[in-house]
């Protein structure tokens, strides 16, 4: 039985199915369950034709028909690119503003929820609060204002000029977005600490760390979709180890550790590696020929390029899941940023394949893998060099080589239950409830 009293939440998610984008996954996985916890969602997004990204029609079918979705236009990318502007946030901002104004005037919403990495849209929260007095929640899946690339002196994605411009926007707009925010949800425990230091008027109880929910329904549906992934042939007798997700300079330490371990072990036992192939899929967000390989150059440097295939372009979501399911082992490559939390962890566990993660020791990925007994990890600190980790990675590589094809880990599914989409949605809606309670108290003062 659903609660009889329902509140209405307007969800701002510029990326939305059928677009295949990681930043709408929390929204997509939450929508089927929100009504169970007393909330009626209405999504405000951008028409797919105006979004640069891969479309996946199967993703759209995962959205319940009963969920209302309002689509807006955006400035056409073909026109704005001539001015050097590709940002969906800039292109869609005036349209989202206008559509949001109209929706908020026509319908009594109790809360506004921004769940996106199109951060510029979060500035609308303060504007709508001033005009409509509706509390709003911001979901930080990544840092908006960050000095990570400056501190580490690594090239930022998209280049320094583009990244510098986005950070200038962040310096101007993040304070406005945070000025009247009711609550902040974060995938990483590090973000609230940073934001509280930056905005001391916010209290610790206004922050909630909430990972993405595990997409169990997607894996239940997958066998019936008859998807044929095109990355490798799972019946060719080889051992296919896969990584699905972005690459980048911040993952160089983990990659060098992996490839150095393979180099060392193959030198001693070349026969064990004759049937092994490593596939890195969707390592760049850039479209077309702007996508740059960041994995194969490191493999080349360490003499294992003959085992490695990098597919830079993203593939449809369900095909990516099929890649995981068809694999013999799943690799998880972590960032040297201790705050990095990989949302792709849960699909890796649900694929029921052996998982080897190479992650910073502070990452929540390590704790979740251990608590669920779903895989093994090699951890590092910011001071480590690949050679320091050679004994650890060698042991885990030999473990992967020793297990038979078809091996399934003995995952603790009871422990995993806490990370399912339904449980995460329950916690998310509890945050929404608390926002309304706080708003009522503030009104009465």
C-alpha cells in the first residue's frame, strides 16, 4: 500500500532517458519507488535532440508511464559550437528557467530536487526559492567547484581553457545555489566536509551521503532483451577481463599498477597470459574524433599493449551491462582522488563475476566490496608508486587466472540489500520529508 498523503517533487535532470548519461541514473532508478514513500515526481529535462550523447531506447522503457516528464528545448549545439560553447547547461538554462517557472506557477510542488552534473542549472534553485518559497535539494555527484586538477597539476578533461571557464562559472554560481539550499545529498563523504568549510552557515544535518542505488531491475530484464554486445566474442575460448567506464589522467596510477603487475607476471609465466584479453570500454565522454585514448598508451609504455583493447566511445547502457555479464572478470579502475566514488560498482557486483578493484584506500568502493564479499581489491595511497603495489597486484592477478571460467563469487546478498535502488530511494525520500518538516518549523518562527 502506498501512503495516502503524497507530496510533489519537481526533479531537474537535463540528461534523461533515452540519453545514456551516468548523472541521471539516481533519478532513473528512484522513479519507480518514490510513490511508495509518499512522493509524486515530475521530471523537467531537455529534449534528446538537443543533447549531445548516445540515445538508448531501452533506457526510456525503464521509466514508468505514470511519471510526468516535461521536455524543454535548448540552443542547438551546431550553432553554439561556432562560438565555442557546447555546454548543455548554458544552452538549456533559459529554457529550463522558463519551463520551471511555468510548472511552479501551475502546480503546487512541495520540493525541487536537482540531480545532475550539469551544475549551472543548480543556480535555478535559489531563484525559484526567492520567487516561490519552495525548498530545494542539491545532489552533488561530483564536485562543482574544485581545485583537484590545480593541486595535482594534471590536465583536466576538455582542456585547461574549457575547464577554467567552467570553474569560473562555479565560483560565481555555486555560492548562489548554496545560499538557500535546504539539503545537500552527496555520493562521497568528502564533499560535505568541503562544502561546510566553504559555506559555514550550513549545518552538518543538512548533508546526507547517499550512493547511487543498485540497478537490480535492469539485470532482471537483461536476459529478455537478447542484446548482442560487439566488444568481444564470449565464446572464443579466451579470458575476457573488462572495464566499463571513463578513463583519465587521474586513473594513471591504478592503470600502471595493473599493467606493471601483468608485465611482471607474464615475464615469469607467459603461457598463462596467452588467452587473456583486457577490454576498456567507454573511456572518453568526448564525441567522435575528439575522444582520446588514455589506457592504451600506458599499456604500450609497460609492454602489454598486445593484451589491451581500448574502446573510447560510450556504448548503449544495456549493451554495457551485457559486456559485464559476458566477461570472465571485471576490473574496476579507481582515481588517485580519494574522494572518487564509482557509481558503476553496483552493476559490477550484480553481473555476478569476479571483481578486482584498484582504488584509493579511502574510497567507499573498498568498504562496500568487502562488506558484500563481492570481489577483491588492491588499495593505494596518494604517496604510492606502482612498484610499491607489485606484490599485492601480482597476488590478485594470479587469483583471477586461477579461477575457472563461469566462476561466480559468493556475494553476501543480505549485506548488498542496503544498496539497492529501493533502499536508496527510501533514504532519499526521508531527506525530502525532513526538508518539509524543517520548512514548516522555519515558517512558524
